[in-house]
C-alpha cells in the first residue's frame, strides 16, 4: 500500500492530498529514511511523521483499503511521540 493512502486510511492525516504534500516536503520517514508518497508500506514498518513541532513514530500493524473510525486506530501502534525543538 502507498504511504499516502495508509496515512489517510489510518486517519493519521485527514486527506490523501495533504498526506502527499507532507511526504513531498520530506516530513515523513519510512524506516528512518525520507520517503515519497508512492513508497510502499508493509506491516511492521516504522513511519515517522512530523506535525509542526511534534514528531510521531508509529508501527504499521494492519493494512486496510478502507476503515471505520474504530478500525483505523488499530492499523498502527504509537511507538514514540516527541517534541521537536
């Protein structure tokens, strides 16, 4: 599954176009390496997303094409949340 689609399906980012823009800005890392929106994400991968002054790292648990609100939170596990100075 594409990174931008996973971010939207898991509801980490509200819209897929916004997820694509954030990836293009270099604010998303896949397994500690900058990635493009079209990069492939798999179960067990680490995604680090920079939201302003905060960086959230999650581990991918499930890949779903569409998910309800309850299912979306089960697609990932938060590994680390830290403030960026």
